[in-house]
């Protein structure tokens, strides 16, 4: 709506005066709008930081997953012979494999016919693999094929091939490879012979004969019905592709190497380094001071982003409690901020891939503990722990043999675990582990005897309780275990800091002895990257610091928007008021001018008379 003043009597530019007056009154509004623009930019800045934290979190999740360190690769020296995939249960090793024949599915063909659509004039009841197929005189090759394909449990598929310009054949293929998948043709054999599926000598008109896969692994003979073999080498799937040439004797031979997938760990850490550096760049973009422009970044001086940056940087290079002395910080596996010549003042990371690969080959488990993908068993004698007990059955059942890392029952009775000496009496049977220093633990694994000779359900610990030394006495660790029949019981609990733990045995399944193969106590996951993941989660999770800051900014934005809306409404009313006043002034002056003109005219008229 145009509310400009049109009846201008004074000649004064009242519209310009109003705009100038309003310009002065709009200054507080402009200030609020500037604040809102800055607030919007800060929200976007925190959004960028949050996005980068989420990306970094996904990379940390990979590096702190135990599966990352258990991945295996299966590499054949000749991929034309076979391919292979390795599961996490595969073990390192090398195998010489020779394939002498491949598994094949039987294929039979009919005689050639001039048409696939013409009726064949055959009326018969046929059977294929024991399933009935009724053929009528009007059936063609195509309809016979369709009837085979729609017969349930026939374990075969039929198709039509054009083998010449005017020649068509019915092809029947077994859906199962191997000798066991050979097809059985029955019913009216004459009808099968008329089609040419069965030859005059009653043998199938084979294109491909059924055969089993035959191969050797390190000289041991194997026969399988398929070329996909999952039950020869534990944890491996072999896909046989080529067999030895029966004439020349060449081909079909390869060496298969099973190894840990070190490259997947290297790639995962490289990806982490990239996203960590991106986070440093993103934060730096919003927190720097431009001395030339005398301009601060959008988050300059924000204590939250400063604290975030400080915590993630500290987490990278802190020493990890429970890690080995050789690999106790990320520097020991090749992570750094550069050499003397490439040092990053911003704190960006670089990775020495060779150093990481060497560390993985030297002690993969220690690297996993360092990352936080695996927790350290601090009860091991190799970690400085010692064991003692209420009593000992003999030299072959010493407490020290229950903290040596052997969790199998293979050596039970020959230095493979502890047993007390009080048969049938569980009044005060205990096994104690002293870590040698205070440790923060949150899980204990109890391995009792469990083997073919000594099954846990017959000889293992049935009832027991775990306790820890709290400085003045023994306190409970989790709830007591009763009725156990398993070889392993894992007990998790809220982390406690202690130097000693005890297992109190109160019953075994044969009510004779307390039998403990291994007592393992795991330090709280304190790996460098696990700790960083905790920090990132604390800042980026739904209830984290960054979303809370984003919520605060959104609240401020809503309040500012309401202030701006209210102020704009007041300014609009103020403008209307000014326009009305100036309009009223012009109208009044117009009236006065009219009256003045009338008086002048009257005076002139009197003077003329």
C-alpha cells in the first residue's frame, strides 16, 4: 500500500524527512538483525564441527572394533585356479592345493527338431528325479520344458536351444552339481527315447557328465560335490576354478596363504588421520584471528571449542595404561605430527605406514590394546601379576599356572591350571591374583576345566564368587555364580580400581576340587582411540556438549527473531503515525491557505467598492 503524502502544500519533502527519522529509529533493529546474522553463521559453524565429529566418530568405531584386528586374507598364488575368502576363525598358514577335477552338474540334450513350437505327438507319463511329468500329444518342446520347470522338487531346469538354422533341442540341466546330482529319468522310457533324451542303449544323451570336485590340500585327498568348499580348511571358503589338465598334467595348482589383513588396519588408520586433520582444519577456520583484517573467527574465544580441541589432541598421544611398554602410545606405531622438517604447528597428524605394519606383525594384540580394540588382561604373569591360593593339590596344579595365558584344558594335571588340596571341602578355597599395582578393571573371565576327558559339566566349578581388595577388606565383584556347567564364565561389572582380586570356590560339579584353568582380569578399555571415541561421543552425541550449544544458539535465534518481529511492528506503527501527522499538517495548512485566499479576495472586493 502506498502511503506517501500527496497533498504537499508546504513544498517540504516530508517523505524524505519521515525516512530519515525512521532511519534513526531503525538503528536498534539493524543491530538486532546483525546479531541474528552472526548467530546464524555461528550455528552453521557449530553444524560444521558437529558433522566433522560424527565423521570422525565413525572412523574411530572401526578402529576400536575387535573385528578390525581379526580380519584375515586368503591369497592364492594363481587366482585362475581358485579364489578364497577367510573368516575371522581362520588361522595363519600356507597350503599347497592341487585340483584334479571340478564338480560339474549333469547336462543332457534331446535330438534336434525343426521346430520348438510344433506338437511332438507324444502322450506319456514321464518321471524326472522321481517327480511325475504328464506329456500330451499337443505338447511341443517349449511346453515340455515349461512342464519340467513348473514341477516341484524336480531338481532340474529345462531350456530350448537353437543349435542350427532350423534345429532346436531340449536341454535339461541338473540343479545340483556332483555325482550325487546325476538325474534319474523314468516312466515311459520310449517317450524319453523318442525325444532323444535317452539313447537307444538306455543311457542319458549327456552333454556334460556329473562329476565331483577332487583336490588335495598338502597332499591330503578331498572329494566334494560342489566347487565351493567350506569344510576343508576351518574358517576358509575355497572356490575352485581350474583343474589339472588330464593330458598335460599342467595347471590346477596353487599355494594359498592365510594371513592377518594388516592393510585393512592401515587403511582404517589413514582414514582416521584424514578426518582428524579435517576436524583440526574446520576448528581452525572458525577460531583464528586475522591480524590483517583485524577479524576474529566465528567461534574465536569460545571455551567449548577450545576445550574440545585440547581434549582430542591430548587423547591421541597419551600413554595407555595396560598397554605393553613397546607399544604404549600412538607414536610407537607411527602416528605423529610430522618430522622436524614437516612438523605441523596446527597439530595435524601423519602416519608412518611401514612402522604401523611392522608393529602389527610384531605384536598385533598389543596394537589392538593400544587402539582400544582389545582390553588388556592385567592378571597375566607376563604383565607382572602373581598368584597365590588357599591350598595347592601339588606341583602340577600351582596357582601360577592359572595366570600364564593358556585358557585351554589341554595341559590340565600337567601345569595347566590350579586346584586346591581339600577334597570335598569348600569352606575356604580361594585363588588370588595380585596385579603388582593398582588397576582399573571392569571384567573378569573364569576358565574352569573343560575338555573331552574333563567336561565342565562334570568336573568344572559350579558355584563361585569374585571379590576385590578395596584397601581395607574384600568386596564383592558382581553377583555370585551358581549352577555353572560352562568352561568359561565372563563377569562384567562397574569398573573398580584395585590391586588384587580373589575367586572363592564354593562348589564343583563333582563336589571334589576347585579347578581353575585361568583367571583373567581385564583393564577398563583405556586405549588411545577408545578414549578419543569417548571424548568425541561426549561432545557429539544427542545429549552432548555440541548439540547443547546448538540448542542454546537456536533458542537465542528464536528470541532474537521475536524481538525483531516486535520491533518491526512498532516501527511500522511509528511510520504510520508520522505519515498521519505530516498529512494532517498538510491538510490544515491547505485549509489555512484556502481561508487566507478567501480573506484576500474579500478585502480586495471591499477596496474596489
